[in-house]
C-alpha cells in the first residue's frame, strides 16, 4: 500500500490542518508517513502545499516524484493546476471551486474549470457552500478532506479521530462542526463516484 497525496491552496485556507489530521490518522493506523511542506505568506495569500507520503513500508523520501501522486486535493482551483505534473495517470484531482483572487492576472475561472474537466479523474465542489449548509461555515477545509477521504488508504474512523485530536482543545462544538463538514464532503464524493460508475456501465 502506498498513498502519495499533494495538498494545495493558499495561506489561511487550512491546508496544514488537513495535513495534521491525515498525519495523525496515518500514525494511529500503524502506517509510515513522510511529509514535506512549503508555506507561502498567509497574510498575502501565498501558495501553500504539502506532500504527504503514506505507506505500510518504510519511506525514504518526503518528496513525491512527478507522475506518481494518487491524489491532488486543492482548496483553491488555480492552485490545483500547479501540481498537474505530479498527478499519476490514474490519479484524482479534487478541488474546491471558489477562487481566491490574490493576483491581478488571475486566470479566467472558466478556463481553469475547463482544464480540470478535461482530466480523466476529477471532482469539483463548492466547499464553502457545503460547509455553510452543514452549519460549519469555517470548516471548508474539512469538507475538502471529506471529499478526499475515499481516495486515502486510511480508515475513515481514523480521520474522524484525527479531527478530535487536532481540535479537541477548541471545544466539543468545534469538533462536532468539523466532523459534520467532513461527512458532508465524504457523502458528496461517494455520490459522485457512484454516479460516475453508473454512467460508465
């Protein structure tokens, strides 16, 4: 078993919380983990990305080689495109559709969506809206983690435990809202996968 995952977004979107939860879940599942992060300037909306390598065997590098990421999970659509050279042939790109327009020459959003839709395995969701509908407006990143959950070789229950471990100091209400957001994203992904499977029959 080997899971190479790239998390992408901009500063302030909760990328590092996603990484911490996956990391906690991997360790508690008895798996090996290597992680590498690049932090942008969050106050200026700089890019943030994290390489996560999870395996049931020892891992010798914390950087994912090109063409081998099974999952690119992006909380910002343009940022997802930066890492396409890393995506494996059968890998999935899952992205939030809400842009963070932090540069004057931000590309046309429909052009971005067109590039993403052309990929053989992709999923786009409005994570902000889903978080609000789940009553967890500030947990957009947990919606995205939930959407990625079916593609991460870690038991879902361990991801839930990871949320409890990371957020327990903030109180039970925060834990509950993040768990609800996680489940909303997971249900979206499972439904999308089911629909995709039905269309391909």
